[in-house]
C-alpha cells in the first residue's frame, strides 16, 4: 500500500491538499483511504455513543449521512491495520516516522521546523506564493497541480511495518529516512520483501510479525497438531478464526 502523510500546523492547507490529491487518485481508479489525526475529542462525553463505548469493545453507528465504527486502537499499527486500500493519505500525524511526508506550511520557517528528514515535497498555503523550492524540496500547489502531487504519492509513497525488528540494520524511522533520501528502497525492508513462514491476517490485512513471533506461533501450532490424527509434517497449515 502506498502511503503519504500531509503534515502541518493549523490553517496550513492540509485538508485542501489532501482533498485535491484524493480526488485525482480516485479518478485514476485507486481505492483511497484518508486517516485524520484530530486534537479534539471525537466522541464527546455524555453522548449515547460515548456511553456505549464505556461498556463495549466497539460501537457501530448508522446515520443518515454516514456509517462509522468507533473503537479504541492501542497504537497506530492497530489503527492502520484496519485499513485495506491502494493508497492511504494521512492528514496530521506529525510525529509519525515510518511514512514519507508532504509538509503543508504558511512560511519557510514552518517547513524548516517540520522537516524531520521524511519530507518529499512542500504544499499548502505557501505554495500560492510562487516559491518553487525550499531546502531542496519541490513546492507544489495542490489547487493548481493536484495531478503532480498525486503522481508523487504513487511514485514515492510507502509505509514501513513500524515494528523496529532491526533485521535491516536500522529501525523503521532510520530506514524511512534512507528511502526518502534515495539511499535505500522499500525492498531493503526485510519484513516487506521476504516471504514470511507464518502469515496472520485480520480482515484481510497482514499483521507484521517479527521472526521470533513467527517461530513461536509455528512451533506452538505444530506442537499441538502433531498429536492429532491426520497431521502431516511439511504440509501447509491454514487456521481461520471467525469472531
């Protein structure tokens, strides 16, 4: 899955930029998911859904204008594992370290403050000022050249597993910066490029597993099945758990 985070301070043009890029990608036939980070409470205290969420693991909401699934993800991996798409656009998530970023800014100072080595371009309000480049990053106006930004997402977007397994010799943040600089590629991520012995999928989405976890699952399952009639060593094992 291709992924790109659009980061910036308030009123920097993030929403306009993401909306323009998503529209182009949808017109090209890609399945697009947008993830938004908010700094306010989504489910306000005292509402019906807030009360339900206190006694349930998840709350399904059916409204006239939309449907929603409300739940508490323990971390960003758990949240993003719920998604199956060709492209994910993240609005906000300034602290995310395993995907590349487009910085949406109002000034060059904001670009410098937000650039953590993962930026591939600049957009937002500053792009309307006629600036073409900031610190080596191309400045692209999403209101005039959304196709150019969309192509950038398809060409340079990626998402590392964010499990810091160390098998490549780096953590995911370090590897992401190397990929952005062109010194490494996604194929250098051992987890993404290798064929794992054990694959676990949740609603069709692969759950990244470190080697020792794969080995633990493999030995545990084989150990339990070895005493059962019909078990044959060396065969493919498939286990499906439906809730």
